[in-house]
């Protein structure tokens, strides 16, 4: 299968593992250092659990993908090893052929040397015969008749002639055989050269296969390390999921206990939606929510200093508070961050889910922040904790924060900004919007 660059792939997946890591810090401070907190919302816990499971599924998919690559790499290594073995056997056969050629060449060379010696002997014998024939030709015919029997003279001449003919014939045969042997030797030398060239090619292939096998082995090792890292990360996610359940359960029990203690101590009394302290009452706008049972002092200020720019009314679904660029924006109460991001109208914004002692949920929505929120979705925030900075992003004509309190029974965090949620008038339920 096509292989992605291992280094890139290794870095890509390693970064994905780092980015999916997160920790949960859900400890509560003592009662005297906090006001009555909202119960930890089970829906948020379930969402957090869903997020963790989604990340587990993502890790499972990564493990599956890496395992496929690992098996592919292992199979490729086996294929390369089999090919290398075949090439090595081919090299051994070539070496055997070259050794046989060397043996045959030495044998042919030995025969050529023997034929040369035999040819030299024949040439020497032929020279002696020629010498005798020459001497014999120098003796006059009458002298031969006087010195020996005529029959013997003819027999001797005939014998010398026969020897000459035989020597010439044998010499020609030896020269012919010698030429054949030399041709065979030349052919063997040529064949050896061809086998040596073939061996060089196969040796190069074996060298390349060795390099490929080494590379695949390195890839296999890295995939194994990556699988171990992903497996460890999955185990960490399992532990995190288990710990999240325990921590949220403990947090919920602790908040319930502290709310009960605060109620018994008379720290807060519900206002029963009766306006007092010059706070406005229910206006009855189409997008206005009404029923919200908030203990006095439950909400803290959103800024430490600023000015009221525009109140809540039927054409304005929140409260505008002006201030300096970058003025810290605080969490109104303890809660869970459920949304952060940027919107063309709202600009940089954040939504925090808060649960009242009665169990009723309400959401604070900060718009037009100078920069992205200082916390992430899923984070638990404390009352008074900085979560953003005052600015003028999105559809804004000046630096301010647009604060909304939202009833999300519609499942939306916007009222007039393209949403259909119901909004509470923040001025009715927050004792001091500006600290």
C-alpha cells in the first residue's frame, strides 16, 4: 500500500496525541473562601465523558491505522527477505558456474600446453626427417647404386617419404585441435566475463535489498513504538474517564453540602423575582425569560471597573458595559465552559453554564471580547476567575462587553444574534455587575 513519509507521519500522529491530552482539576476551596456554588451539571459531565470517549475512539482509529501500516511493513519485510534469499541463491549459482568455468579453462589450458609439447616433438622429428631427406638428395644416384642395394635405397627413400607425410598429417591435426581448444578457452573466458557481470548486477540488487530491509526494520520499530504510545494514551484516557466520574461525583456532593450549609446559615435568601434595590422588573419582551430563582449575592461582578452603556430592552438582549481595552472579564459564578469561539456578529465570545442551588441552569454569554477566551470548552471556572478581556470584536461600534443571561431550553446560546433562546435581564439578578 502507499506509504506516507514515516517521519512526517510519526510527527503528525505524535502531535495529535499531545493535542488530545488534558487534565481535570476539580478541587473545591473551603467554604469560607467561596460563595455558594452551583451544582456540577450532570449534562456537562456527560458531555465531558462523551468527549473523552470520542478521543478514545480517535485513538482506537489511530491504533487501527498504525496497526495496518505495521502489518504492511512486516509483510513487506518478509517479501524483501524472500527476494533477498532468492537473489543470494542466484549469486551462489553464478559463483558455482564461474568456478566450473575456471576448472574447465584450466583443463583446456593444460591440454593446450600438452599439444604444444607434442607439436614441438613432432616438429623436431619432422626436421630430422627433412634433414635426412636433404642429405639423401645430395648423394648422386650412381653413388647410391654403388654403395647399397638398389632395393634398400628405394625402401629407405619411401620410408622417409611416408614419415614425412605422417608427421605433416599429425602436425596438422594437432594444430587443428590446438586451435579448437584456444577457441574454447576464449569462449570460456567470455562466458566467465558474462557471469561476473551478472554477479555484479545481482550483488547490487542484494545490497539494495539489504538497505531496504534495514529501512523497513527501522519503520517497523517506529510503528511499534507509536502503537505503544497510543496504547498508553488509551489507558490514560480510560483512567481519566474513570477519575472524571469520581471527581464529578465528589464535586457534586461537596457543592450540595455547601449549598445546604449556606442556606441553613442564612447567607442567601431568594428574591422570588420581586424587584427591589431600584432594580428593574420584568419587561415582557418577546425574547425575555422570566422565572429565575437566584440567591442574593450568588453572582459576582463581570468587571472591576467600567460604565453602563446600554441596558436590557426589547431591542437589546443583554447589558452593555464599557471599559478600557483588555479590562479583565470575570466569571459571574462557578461553572463549566460550554462554548468558546468567534462569530461574525458576536466576535470573540464565551458561554459558561452555571447551576443555581435550586438546580436551575442559566448561561452567561460574553460577547465582543478583545482576544479569544482565556479558558477552553470543558474547563471548570471559579467565581471571579478571569475568562476573557474587554474589547470590540465582531459587530461592535466601540469597546464594551455585551453580557447575556440565557435560558437555553431552545438549545441555542443566542437571542437576537441569529438565535432563538430566551434571555434574562442581567440587571435584575446581578447585585453588582461592576465591582
